[in-house]
C-alpha cells in the first residue's frame, strides 16, 4: 500500500485512534521490516472498537501477527503501560 493510501486508511472514526495511527504512519512505518508493514496493513482492516481496546491494553488480538504489530505501535507511540 502506498503512503497516501496508508495515511487515508489510518484516519479512523475515533480521534483517539487517529492520534495513534497517523503519527505511526508518518514517523515509524517507513522503517518497518516488510513483514511488519504487511501486519500493519492487516491491522488497518480491523474494527475501530477492537483497535481502541488493544491500544488501551484492555485486550489483545487473537491473531499473533496482529499482537506483534499492536506491540510495535504501542512501543513507538509513547503509550506506556501503567
């Protein structure tokens, strides 16, 4: 997926998700390994409510690939565990 499409796909219906996903695309995505880029694109296909829960650490995806990319996003966005 090209950068323009990623930027568009990262804009969600929830401001909280926009504040996580958009900076990640701008600042981190380009440096990811190809496998992680594919994981991120898969992540963008998920429902907003699921993403919100995962980024708040209220749950985690069942899919191991999604678990890995959620961790990468969290580690690179300043959303630390309390």
